[in-house]
């Protein structure tokens, strides 16, 4: 029983091992995979991200000269390898630090800021 006393005293008078979640943010390590973000202001709709994606999570509908061209991003299929962010010539795709928020729908980006439904996608 006396061999347990240092452990008991350390637990009674020490600081907690957990962090105070809402008040302290988690620090991510270098090289961690975050969430994918596409900046349409920089995007030239070249389609390289669609060709390079190993999980086929990014799909481009339409030609890059077409005003109704859209980029369809499926976060459920994405493996967050960041190959699309590395190969994007206009740096329109980047990975944000931190984990992805839970997704409840697929995301479609277009030249206009008009949301698309699944039925409208060709």
C-alpha cells in the first residue's frame, strides 16, 4: 500500500491530464491532414484536380469556358491525401489546419454562388 502513495498524491495535487475543450483549442502536429477547401475566386476550372484525385472525390461538369461549369466535391469519398492541393496550378485548393467538420451533404461549387441540389447535377 505505501507504494501507491506517490501516485495518489500526484493525482490529488497535480493538474488534470485533459484539456479544457471549449476554451483551449487542440494543436495539430506538422503534416496532419485537415479539411479540403476550394477557393472559387482563384479556380480556373482546368480539371487537374479531377484527374489527379485517387478516390474520385472531385468531379468537374462542363468545359472551363462554359459559364455554368461546376465542381462537385464529395467529402464522403475524399481520403484527404492533398494531391489535388499540390497539383492545382492556381492554388485554389488548399488544406486547412484542423479536422473536417462532420459532413451531411455533398458540396457543389460553381462560378455563381448559387447552391445546387443533387437533382440539378448532370
